[in-house]
């Protein structure tokens, strides 16, 4: 009762006061905090809420807002007339204000450097987008948040600057262009990717992978560029880091096309309690074998205590969830439905990944430690390889199309750490077919069809090209289904009549006559016409039989035994092969 009376009295007392007076009162209360390092949390929250609803219409209110943001980012703050300074150990922000509360200029100055204008921060303050400005400032603070005392900070900051200069020189070394799009070629094929030079308000960034979008021009599809920020982090073990350039001048390439570096005995370096970091944006789901390869390249182990392991598809599903909620694969294999252009719907089941725990155990990696610029090209190639595998598997683990009827069903099974198979039922025949996908690296993906009744290897080459261009399993399978339907619907050329001229013509199809015990002659032709699209049909699919008039019973099958899957090598898919060498139905 007493507390209600006090609150009522306070409301009456401040009912006639302006927001400015209330704001000043809260600030005075904060200044009288008993512990300067730990201000009163309720007062801080009250001040933040007041800041959010308070319109910035004067220089003083803008100063108050900037001071609050600086304290939130653990930065210092002071003013000199119309200029505000937000300070940290290795950089400071200079904001020049106008009398109306507007912003005239924003500059960022690194330690020992002169202030440089920052257009991005200036626009955010002019738009009064303080939330995004705080996010940018937090990233800037993280960029310069180097561990250690002042002496160590300065040494690590200088080492990071030398690393950036060496990476810049490496990116300018000559190479052969592989992609028609120069920017995509630089991102996916350059030894250093697309290097975005670091500035005062932005760290050095490497863009190293983007998936192609050929054939996927839809309104809701956007190519995601995988990138990494180059920074420095604390290490429990001291490492040798460069204190100057480790490239000979001018920079050179060895016979294999790799950059040449100074020998370790000549490379200027110093032992420091830190290492360089590639901070991945977004983080990458990586299989255990790939994580081990990262450690082998850099000789710096990623702490296992920071890694959470799970089956690869489970992590990909979580990160592909559109609503941000984590989806999990239970003991039964999850079914994913993928809508495609033309109203076609595919369903995909990812089986066996959880059972193949040793090969497909994965974790999410957000940063990779390293100590030398020579590590970067090898790290990027390994990351690209994993990104290619993830892109293909993620293309069939979307959660769209739930509850709709599917036209075609597929099962994805792991074959090795870099290959998987897609099994499907051919709609044009009562049989199964298997597409083996082998991802040798991000630049080489091969597709091999088994059990499709197609003999021409150019179909495999065509599917491999489609897969490389679109990096999508559903789109590649759509192409395959269309091609199989086209081949099977192509009418066979009629056989020429068995005449004397044809028998004497060496170019005529070979005719074999088989006499049975009843005197009936059976004539077979093993010739096959080739469809106009260039893909030939196997002999088993085009076997033609003519039977002379005889008294054979109608239920007797005069056709020779035909292997429906003559091109599936023995032992490749043992889980599907029966004792007679044919593909069995999936259980």
C-alpha cells in the first residue's frame, strides 16, 4: 500500500515535467552509482528505453545517444565542442555534429594512422538508424579487439597489417581464368579468392565460394557468397607470426603455380601468444575428416571442446530452416519435399548418414586459426570442397512443399566422404536406377548413371555438366528424368526386310537364325537405331525378335535372357544387387 502511494506521488510530481527533465534525472542517478564499473542495471535499462523513444533534435541529445552506444560497446567517450570521440585501444571514432543534432562527418582512425572518412557510418547516423550503427560499431570494436597488453596489441596489429599486404600481393599474381564471369571466377578459382582490402571501418575480407545459379533463375533464389574475415585471436600456445613481408620481392610463382615464400630461417617473425584467424561468415558445416585436414594444413588444432558433433544432414537441415527453428532428424529418415518449376514435386530421403557416423560426423566451424599466409590457399580449397558438398546436399533438404503430393521419389545414400548416390524409380519402367555423384573437389563433379538402360557415356558427361552449372540435385534429376523419357519415347527405326540384297550387303544388320527342335526358325536382329538426340540405347533395350510361323505355345518366351542393368559393375552397389546381378527393390 505504501509503495503504491509512493509511485502515485512520483507520477503526480513528474506529470508536468518534460522528457528532457526526466532524462536528466535518470542520468544524475546513474552518475551517483556506488560502483562506477557496474552502474545500476535498472537505471541503465531505463536510460536505454528513454533513448529509444527520445527524438534526436539537438546536439545534446545526439551526444547523449552516442555516449550510451559507446558505453554499450565498452568504449570511451568524450567531447570537444561539436565533436564526439568514441575511443578504444587501437582506434577511435570521430563524429562531427551540427547544431540541429545532425551529423556532418564521421571518421575512423586506427592506431598511428590519420582519420579517414567512413561513408557507411555517416549514412547510418544521418538516418538515425542507431541500432544498425551499434552493430557496425561492435564489428569495428571486434576487428581491433586484439588480446594482450598494449605492447602485445601493437605487435599483433602490425603483424596483421603485414599479413594483409602479403595476401594482397598473392592475389595479384598471374593465373588462368576458368569461368566466363570474372567476379565468379575470382571468388571460386583464385588462390586467394576475391580479396576486399581492409579499411579503417572494415576488416580484410576474403570471398572464396559462391554456388552457380545457371538454370535456377527464380525470384526467391539468391546466390550466397561465402566469405571470411582475416583477424587475429588469442592462443594458449605461442606462435611465430610475421613482423614483415614473407614474400620475396618481387613476388614469384613456383613451377606448380604456387606463391614462393622466404625460407623459415630468413622470414622475419616473432613468437607471440596469438594466431591469425579466418572468421567464416556464415559458419560452415564440416565433416570430421575435413576438420582434421584443416589441422594438418595449419598445424594448429581447432579445440574439440568447442565443437558439437552430429550427422551432416542434420546440421544442414538446421541451417536450411527458413524460420530459424532447429529441425532434427529422428531415428526414422526424414522426407524432404522440393518444389520445382512447372509444378513438379520431388521427395528426398537421406538415409544412412547417421549410421555412417565415422565418415559423416560433422560440426559447425566459425573460425579457423593459422600462422602463415602460405596456409590460406590450401585452406580456401578445402573450404570450397566442403561448401560444394554442402550445397548439393542442402538442395534436397528444403522444408518447402509439406503436405503436397510428390511426382518422383528419391533416396540419397552416402558412398564415401566425398560421394553419394541417388536411387529412384524410373517412371517409364518397372525398375530402379542409381545416379552416383562424386565430388572430387569444388571444380570437379562427376555423375554416373547405373541401371538406366543407357549405354552412351555422353549422358554421364551431360549430367555432370548440368550438376556443375546449377549445383542442385533436384534440377539435375529433373534433367535426367526428362532425358530418359525422351529416349524411351523415341520410336525405333523399322527393320529392313530380309532380302537377298540385304544379306549380301555388308552394311545390313547381322541376322542370326536359330533352329529349334520342332523345325521352326527363330531370327533375331541385334541392331539398334540411335535416337536423334545423340544418346544411344542399349542392346538389351532394343532387342528385336521375329519368329517364323510355328506351333510354339504362346506362353513360351522365345527371347534370350536379358540383363536389365548390364552396365552396373559388380560390387559398386552391393546393397542393391541381387544374386543374379540385377538391382533389387529398396526395402
